[in-house]
């Protein structure tokens, strides 16, 4: 059976590699590093599900999603938007609105897998055999073994993977929030500078008007002086 395709569109190589590691053996994972290349990859591969970052260069998450929805055959593909900036994603939805699911960073590996499985897992109903239902064979009683107190190697690996997942996303989230804060601070400074320049231009205009009035007054005085000298 061919594995279903999951396209990860995220500008962070750490997040892409982390998601690919989590989904290894379960899905065929494709990668794209920004919205534009993600749109191209979606057109080529027609994935079964898309994991889409919100803050990216070229196209942000909303712009990428709207472009994807305009592609024939991708209007209904499930999209999970992933971001540590929940307030920006959920409170400022642009028009036209396009449907998507949302998963906040940092997320644990099993949460990501279960969310994807909710969209992609379709288990057929198992038919009930009437012969088995009527069978009078005695039930086999199995002795229940008590759980081992020592964690297995697989449990330790799962915990390490989960810790690594949260750590990578935590670092990514801190960097992203710091960048957004710096950009907002820079935009605020630019706005203040624009306002200061606007006020300065207004003052310059007033000074120019005053100089024009003074020049006109001087011209009148000069004409009067010349007239007096002529007399």
C-alpha cells in the first residue's frame, strides 16, 4: 500500500527535519522551505495533507493557503497551520477565509501524529462472522502480566524524542517571537520617523511661505524707495 503524502511547508530546517523524523515510516514526507516553493510542491505532488507554517518569507501562511485553494484538486486537501503565534493566526483571519486546522507550537510528537491520523486514517469496518459469533468454543484466559517497573528502551527513546521535539520547537518559537518583536519595534520607529519627517516638512512649508511673504514685502518697500528717489 502506497504511503500517504504529507507536505511540510516551513522555513525552519529544524522543524522540517523534526517532523520528518516523527512521521518516518508512517507517511511519505515532502518538504518546502517557503510559501512559494510550497505552492509549487503542492501543485506537483498533490499531497494528502499539508503542514503549513504561518511566519515565512515570500508568502506567509495565509497567502500560501489561499494560493493552494485556487489550485484544481487542492481545494479540499486538509491543512494544519502550525505556529507559536496563536493570536496572530486566529485573531487576524483575512478575507476570503479559507478553512484550516491549527496546531500551536510547541507540540508533542504524539499530538502531531494523532492530529494527522484524524484526517488521514480511514479504517474499514470489520465484518462480524456469524459462525464465530455462534461458536461455543471456550474463551482462552490469558494471565495478565504486571507492568514492568523499569522503562523499556523504546519508552526511553520515545521520551527522548518527545523532549527533543519540544526543545527544538521551543528554541524556534523564542527566535520567532524575538524576530517579530524586533520587527514591530522597528516598524514603530519608522512610523515615528515618518511622523517627524512629516512635521518637519510642514514646518519647512510654513517657513517657505513666511519667506515668500517677506520677499514680497521687501519688493514693495524697494519699489516705494525707487519711487521716492525718482521724485
